[in-house]
C-alpha cells in the first residue's frame, strides 16, 4: 500500500480511505435495518475497514512533515496522542448512551457521518506536492518496496528502530486485552473496576500527550522514546508483583502506563525527520506492517502463557522484557546516532 501512497496523491488517498471506511459501515447499517447482521458479515466489514485504515494511517503520517515544521513534529505527535486519548475517553461513554436509545443502524450512521466530515476536512487542507524523482518511476511495485527498505538500510539505526517497535508491540499489545483479566481474576474486581482502569489509562495518555505537545520532549528524541518504554516496563513489572488486594496501586500503575505511551510517539517523528518525503508512504507502511505482524503473535503467546502461569506473572514478564528493550535501545550506538543529521540520502548507485 505504501507504494501507492508515494505514487499517487496522498490527499486523495486519505479521502478515498475515509469514504471506503464509511461505505463499509454504511453497508452494515443498511443490512441492520432489515435483519440482525450475522457474525461473519461483521468480521468481513471489520476486515474491509482495516484495509481503509491501512491506506489512511501511513498516508497521514507521510503527509504530516509536509505541513508541519520539522522542529514541531514531536509536539504534533503529542497533541495527536492527546486528541486520540480524548476519543478513548468520550467514545465508549457516547457509544453506551447511543446503544441504550438508538438502533444499530443509527449508531453506524454516526460513524459514517464522521468519516464524511473527516473527508471534507482533509479536502480543505492544502498539502504541498512532493517533487517527482527517479524513485517514483520504478517499473514495478516490488522495486519500490525494495527502495523503501534501502531507505532504511542507509542508516542502520532506522532498521533497529523498526525492530524495537515490533518487539515493543509484541509485548505491549496483549496487555490491552489482559487488563480485564488481571482486574477480575487477580484483583477480584468487576466490570466497574475494569472501566476504571481503562479510563485512568486514557486520562494518563491525555496528560502525557498534552505535556509532549507543550514541551516537545528531550532534544535527543531517542532518549524520550527509550524513557517512555522504560516507564511502561516498570509500571507493568510492579503491576505483576502486586498482591490480590493491591488494586488501588494497580490503578496508579495504569496511570503511569497511559502517561508514558504518548512519548513513544516520537518514533514517528524520527522517521518523519530522517526519511525523505517521497519514501515516507512506503516506510510507514513497512513499519505498520511489521508491528501489525507482531501484535497477533504477542496475543497468541500471551493467551497461551497467561493461562499456564497466571495473568499477573505475564504482566511481570512483559515488564521485564519491555525494560530490556528500553536498555538495549539506549545503549545501541546506531539508535543514538539517529539524534544527528536529518534526512538521509539514498545512494543512487544502489537503486
């Protein structure tokens, strides 16, 4: 998908992706008017919507450095995380209210309307066109993908950063699914306790995003990223060692987890600074695909081992693993070298 993002108009791709997502939701809304949608159809709609997201997310990441000054990219990432945190807090509550009084079709229609509004908003934004160059004239999609990988290989730290992100997602993503389990099975809570942990995590993300947006993080972006990973690991570790009556302390750990999460977003700013704009669509697609592969693998591993050793022990192990990732990232010279020059230059002889 990244190849098409770099070849075509990124504005049109974002608009098209949003409208495609809206169309998928609209189909489900129409079907829900006449019957209860079968589970397989809901899975199919989710699959189609994820295709739209696979176009939209790398496209917007590739567009950001074209409209945001380079020294404001980290702050932009912080405010973006803060807005997403507000959505995480408001959306479930709004969904619950609508579900109690609206039909399923009406609720989906709200989602469709949101996508249409988003498309109109993007249409009004002026996005500078990137300069045409030899990279965009490759005869095949495979050749373009290889060029994106070459763009990362030119600076070893970017490849390392890619795998750090994959390992981090492998360990962290299952935690979201295990929040209810540790709350109910280990701490003996109920659904209200689960909701509390989710809300506290989202509020922590909001505060962290606002701080990152106002402050911009450390001058060395990799320091901000590694500290974010370390705080997440420490909070997970302490969550795993808490006794069954330590729910209040677990809520505090959730706040620290949420607070640390936005600061990891500087990884996106690093890619945006280091990679030339004409490669960003492919690079972000490669990054998202790598992390997306790590997520289900992590979920499979966590589901298997959490049943065997206990969900609290899995939190402890995940915390240790994530802290190790932070230490490795902080010590590797190739990662620290990313705090130096900006856009990398591709060796023309290697294309």
